[in-house]
């Protein structure tokens, strides 16, 4: 009996070689990558101190279940906390009207192969490279969250796409968002796929608007 190698496998291997992309290998065990905690603070013009801290940051790449050279898979965990207090030695002159805490995942794709043209696949991957996030809460308004099963977005090679992992409006003077073992899948992207966690705290009073941003180190999915 003659065993024939699937044509797609040959084309994929050749394409990967042309672009200098290593053939995918399923690691014996995927090791989580812990990232350093990050913190920043700011004092508003009207006397409030804003504090923002990202912690429990972990990115864990996994072997792609489809064993595709153009797909990446893994999970991420993160916690972000925000706090508003009077600045030391000052009495705030205006009350806080709105405070919003947000958590994002930034995803970067090096080479888009989603249309399949470069590799002779036809249009099997769909029109664009795609990232899917599963297991995160939907947009939160006033402390009530709607849980959504997944978030999907198109990504452009060479550009960075930000995807929301949670948004919470402050009711008290503090709030937090924790996302634990959120699945991330990227399809139609060859070459390195990088991720970075981004945290944002925005506060508004009658006289001032302030935003604090912090982020994790970049790592590979």
C-alpha cells in the first residue's frame, strides 16, 4: 500500500520554510510565563490620588489543538485594581463623577496568511486573521455584568489589536477586575504572535479628566 502525504501538509511545510518559520512542534508540557506586577499613580488637579495596579499576570502558551502552523493557542490570567483617595495633604475640591477601570489584551500578528493565497490553500482560513477570547465578562455598567461566551476580532498583520477583557464603573472608591485562565486563540497568523496586558483607569470630575495607563511586558503566545 502506498501512503500519500496530504498536499496541504507539503504546502504548509514549504511555505513555512520560505518565510523562515519553524515547523510547529507540540511541546511536552507548556510552562506558564509569570509576568512582573506593574503599578502607577497620579494626583489630579482637584486633589484626588489615583492608583492602578496590575498583578497575578500569567501567559501560558499551549500546543495548538489543530496542530496548524498558522494558529496559536493559550490562556492568560490577570488582575487589575484601582483606588481613589484624597491626595496626601490636600482636600479635593470637586467630587468624582465617573471612574472607569478597564483591562485589555493587546495582540500582535507578524504575517497574515488568512486568505491562503500565499500558501495555495484557497480561502480555507477566511478573509482575515482572527483572534478569539473565551471566558471573560461582558461590558459592566454600574456593577452589573453580562457574561458573554466569547469575543472575536479581526487582526491586521504588523499592527496591534486591543481586545477588552473587562470594564467596570466604580461605585465606591475602589474596584478590581480578575480574569483567570482566559482562553486565547489566534488563527490565520504565521510567525510570532505576541501579547501584552494593558490596564486603564479613567476618572472625571466637573473640572478635570485624568487617565492612568500601565502595561505588562510583551511575551509570546
